[in-house]
């Protein structure tokens, strides 16, 4: 249990030292939460492994490269972007533009659960139903329905051969 508490303590120190209190706040006030999420995902995941008597499996990459972290051999890019009502999809699209082979190398994208649930809901709606939705609201708007469906048509299907 001491090992677990040490992992959590180091996590809090890293967040405070390297993200929040580095003189300007890494990622600014709008992006800082993403860096905190990366560290938390790794270290809480490793603490869970340690509780079960297993070796840590997460590694925080921290180099602003194609992946944010690794879980074993799995490359993970986290996208926790709430602006514009894009449910993190716009950020994934931008990442794919910079790193088009990321999925081919086994990379996966991780988004907040609430974004995932909204995307699933928007996928369940027919175009006819979607055309009755608001065109401007951030929650469940026609704009979001179009974004989700367009993203899947353009980005996802390019890997299905």
C-alpha cells in the first residue's frame, strides 16, 4: 500500500510542479486540464495495478508527440476538448492531419465519457430527426449531429480497406 500512496503522492507533485506552478501553467487555463488528465490517467492506472499486486503498465510520454501515454504496447492520444461543441472530434481530426499513420501504428484516441455518450446518442438519430434539432445549441444540436456523421465518413472509413 505504501507503493500506491507513493505513486499518488508523486502524481500530485508532478501536477503541481510541472503543470500548474511552472510560472505560466502548462497548456494555459484552457489546455492545462488535458495535461493533468494525462498524468492522472497514467498514475491512477498504475496505482490500480499496484493494488492488485501487478507492475505499473502506464507510461506518460510528455513530449508533445503523437501519443500522450502508453498502456503496455497501446499508444494513446487523449483529446479532452470542450470548445465549439465538437466533442473532441475536431482535435482528433487535427491530430490525424499531423500524424496520419497514428491509428495504423495501433494508436487509439481517448475522449471524455460524456463526449462518447453524446456521440453514441447522435449516431442513433436519423437524418430526418436531426433536421428537427436546433442549429445553434451546444447540447445535441444539428451542428453536432453533422460533425459526428461527417467525422465518421471522412476520418474513420479511410482506415477500413
